[in-house]
C-alpha cells in the first residue's frame, strides 16, 4: 500500500479515534444539556478532526510555515471555486435562466 509521507498535523490512529469518540460524546451531551450552543460546536470540531485525520492547530505548532502554506493553498482553491460559481451564476442570470433548473438533457434522462 502506497502512503504519502506524513505531514505535520496528521493524526495518529489513536488520536483520530480519541477525537472522534470525544467529539461525539461532547456533541451528545450538548444535545441533552442546558448549553447546547456552547458545547455542540466543540464536539463537532473534535469529531471532524478525527474524521479528517489532520489538525491545523497541531500542524501550526509543529511546522508553522508548512501549515500556513497549505492553508493559503486551500484558501486560493476556495476563492477560485467561488469565483467560478459567481461567474456561472452571473452568466445564467444575464441569459434570464434559472441556474438551478435542470438542463433539457437532464430532463430527457428523467423522462426515459
């Protein structure tokens, strides 16, 4: 099995399991408790950390320069996707089309 070399901020298997378990437990307690708005986000963040297998905070502590470069690359990618969506919606709006409506081709497949 080919695995990529570890990146600073990657979690060990036990860290992933612990984060996922703790996150689900905290989120579950938040749903039953009196302060769900305070605990639910923490639980969801811990669970997401465990599912994703990477912790930006850990990466910033271990290798700040590398982690900041990865974060900047992620933000550039997000900006490019948002720009593409904005351009697509603007084109559809200028043409008087509903950008969320199915195309004729999609409708034909549905009818078949």
